[in-house]
């Protein structure tokens, strides 16, 4: 048997991380940008046989507009509605993902990158994929932040213990000393 302590997170605790402050950080915007550009630049450009650079530019515009929509929703919904933060965060992710997909489809159609904007397909598929991606990245970012905070606290505690062990007499309160120890 190992002496390591294993702390398991419950499903409820994991879902609660979705409502953390990490859900709408620059880190999430940047982490989701790479898959968004990859899907548009490789998958959509191959499907329609059109410019990869055009698809990447359209994806950048869609990502930027979606980020603005989600920030506005976050400010209005998270502060005004008294429901669980994870539920509101999921709703914002769903609205943002559908918005991104529809913007992407419409811009691709407007700039002749696609013959059909495929709004229904993009709304459903993009909404699901985007919500799952944003949720996964947000939970991962929250866990990463928690681990960093725990690691910092452990390092501080260790430093305090090392200091206390280095000079134990100095760190004992004077009223705790007996005459034989003094």
C-alpha cells in the first residue's frame, strides 16, 4: 500500500468548477482559438475546396465577435440571475458557440468560401462541439489554477516548517518553556 494521499473530486465538485472565474479568462479565449482555426482552416477549407487563409480569417472574426458576445452575456447574466453559476456558464457557452458557428457560416457564404452557409448544421454541431470544448478547457483551467494555489501553499508551509526545525528554541513561545529548557 502506498503512502500517497489520493484526493478524488466528485462529479458535483468538477461541474462546480465550470462556474469558476477561470471560465471567461484570456487563457480560455487563447486555448480555444487554436482548435477553432484548425477546424475552419483544415476541415472546412477541404470540404469546400476554397482558401485556407480565407477560412482562417473568417474564423478569427467569428472568434472575436463570439468573445464579445460571451463577455456581454457574462456581465449581464451572471450578475443579474440568481441561479447556479455552472448552469449560467453552460448557457453562455451554448449561446456563444451557436453564435460563432452561425457567424462563421454566414461570413463564409458572404465571402464565397462556401456555397451554402449550412446554418442549421453549424448551429447544432458547432453549438455542441463549442460548448463541450469551452467546458472542458474551463474545467481544466480551474483545476490547473487550484493545483498551482495548493502547490504554493504547500511550499509556504514547508518553508515555515524548515524554519521552525532549523531553530526550534527560538520559535517556541517564552511562556511555554520550562526552567530546565531555558
